[in-house]
């Protein structure tokens, strides 16, 4: 059984979010939270908040033991892209793409008592 949490329309590009998610995939929840608090990336506070939400969902909705939580699944999908223009020379313009992300994070209980 796993508890999930979703973060939609995050205004950070999926490529940047994926770097942070790769750091915590498969880690225990408390270790993952420590990694997120000490990672100087813009996505770190948002993903830490999402991890807290997934942990609360597991504890409240499924009665899971928070001491055994680990990040079982985490991935990012691209959301809608905001298209903007920036003025350039000779009256022309360049397209600026402001990308968004949809993040999914799931926590599960570890089967064995030992921590991996």
C-alpha cells in the first residue's frame, strides 16, 4: 500500500525538478527530508512540503506507521507551458517558454525492520 500526494502547476521546469527527485528516490522519509532541507535548489522546499503531505496522507488515511516510511515512487511530468515574448533588435521578438511541472510523490512502509 502506498500513499500519494500531487503537486500540480509548479512554476519550475520539469528538468530542474527531476534533479531534486533523483536525490530522494528510494530513501527513507526522514533521510529524504534532511536531503531536501540541505539542497540549495528552488524545487527543494516545494518537494519537502509535498513529502510531508504524502506522509500525512499515509498516516491519516491508511493508518501506516510513519517510522517505516520511504519514498517508493516520485516522478515529474510537464504541465502547460506559458508562452511569452521578449523584445529583440529591429522590432523583432523571441519566444520565452515558462515551463510548469506536475509532481507525483508516493510513500510506502518498508517491509523489513532494517533501514536500507
